[in-house]
């Protein structure tokens, strides 16, 4: 390749990155294609184009570019990790784990690969494997709030509520502004029947993400457990004002109606919730409450 061709490749690659930043994905993809026409042996160009394909919602083309990059640089742990994340997002859990295995084999100190393999194992219901990966990730980088958060979910699935709470506390000690972690700690505290702490967490999550309905819905279930149906009803209505399709809040309205003796309204709200999310009752059972008990 001549010096002039190298300069043209670099210019096309740089322009492609600028266009991605500007939101012009079609223009960026054309610029990446031009760069690869000039030099098809640059793995980093395939990787950056793969990310653009993902932004465009074309995972099959992203996968092809990651394959090309890994073919050029099979010893690159980062490329393996990126393809693993793409496979994980596409529910190819076995493929994702294979890529994470490869990334960790190439770089045993790759904390993010341990964490993401833990997520794939958790989705496969391999709780022991997930916990081992989260432990490894946190040994390598103890300041990862997401690793603490994910380990908390795995510990809870394993029945270790105290360990889960310790991890959520640790995660919030690192990043106290994460609404998802606040919400999950609220759900855990609901399951532990520390309803005052649960309500405080849901209040915080609602403040941190004002447009999110779920903390209000979860707070409503904590109110049901506290025996305060008026407060629960208000929380469910606030959730539905933010998202009329919040199945957890609709099921909450069903629970309030049933507990007030209005079976017809309760069943109507329940059926509406189940149409939106057939698994919503499992979410309620996870906090240890029978959804429609009188």
C-alpha cells in the first residue's frame, strides 16, 4: 500500500467515525466501506463498522464484521468480548459464553469479560457459574457497581437475601444515583419485609428517573403488604399515568380491587395485565405476596 493510499484509508476511517458521532449511519457505513476497499486488512475498521451496524439494528452484518476482525486478529480479547456481547444480546448464550471463554483465555484479568460471562450464565440458570464469574470480576475490579448489582440478583436467585442486600448496598456506595439498583434494592427489601426501607428506595428511584413507572408500581405492592390499600391504589395510578401498559401496576389494581371485594374489577385488571405480560405474576411472587389473595 502506498503512502497516499494509507492517508486515504485513514481519512475515510476518520470520516466514518465522525459520521457515526453525528448520527448519519448510512454515510458512516459508506465511509467504512471505502476505507475497507482501500485496506481490507485493518481489523479495527471492521470492529467500528460492526458497532455502526448494531446502532442501525442489523446484528447479522455486525456479526459478519466481528468475524472478519477476529479472523484478522484471533488473539484480540477485546474483539472476542465484543462479539460475545452481540451474541448475548441475540440470545445466543452458548455462542456468547464461547467468546467470553476465549477472551478470558487470552486475558485472564479481563474483568468485563468475567462479568458478561456471568450474565450469560445467569440467563442460562447456571447460578453457581454466574456467581463464580461475578466473584472473579469483583476481585479484578472491586469498584464495579454493575458487577455488585448482577451478583446481588444471582445471590437472590440462590436464596441468599442477606448477601444480595450487601451487594446492592456496595453498588449504591459506588453509584448512589443508579435508579435500577435503587429499585432492585427496594424489591429485595420488600421481600425481606423491611417495608419502610423498600419505600425509601422506591421514592429515590422515582426521583432519579421521573418518567419511569416501575418504582411507583413496586411501591404500591409494598403498600399492599403494609395493609394500606389507599396508598397502594395511588401508587398504581401514578405508575399507570406514566405508562398505561405497566403490567405490574395493572395487576396491582387487580389486587386492590380483590382485597376490597370487587372481584369483577379485579379479574378485569388482572386479565389486562396478563395480556401485556403473561409472566407478571412471577414478578409479584418474587417479593413473596400472593397477587390476588383477599
